[in-house]
C-alpha cells in the first residue's frame, strides 16, 4: 500500500481514481454542486422579484443591486452549464471504461 517513504503508490491512486466507488462519489459531488447553484439562482430570482425587476427604479442603489444580482444569476447559469458538460464528459469516460 505505502512505499518505503510512507507514500501511497501511484498504482493505488490510479486504481482508486478509476474505481466505481470514486466515480459515484465524483458524480455525487457534481450533482451537489449543481444543486447548490440552482438553490442560489432561486434565491437571486426571489430577491429580484422582491426588488421589482421590470418596474421603473429611481433609486440608483436599487438599480445597481439589480444589475449585480442579474450578473450573478447569469454567471451561475454559465457555471451550471459547464458543470453539466463535465458530468456528461464523466459519463462518457465511464462508458468507455466498461
């Protein structure tokens, strides 16, 4: 398991990385990350509704906040798309291994 210096062998790490258990853990981690992003997007959308997006805003600080929240929402959408692509790539790799 460990070499003479107390380090875990490369073969063991490689075997674990490609093990079914690690693949499941990796997928679960991606799903959890994506769920957190969806939760944050929901929070942002609720806040935007409360701030009256679409209504005429005279208060500059409210306008700035709305702009900031919309940018954050867009950023989360982009990240979510990238995580979905990662999950798709992981699934393709797993199918190749089978």
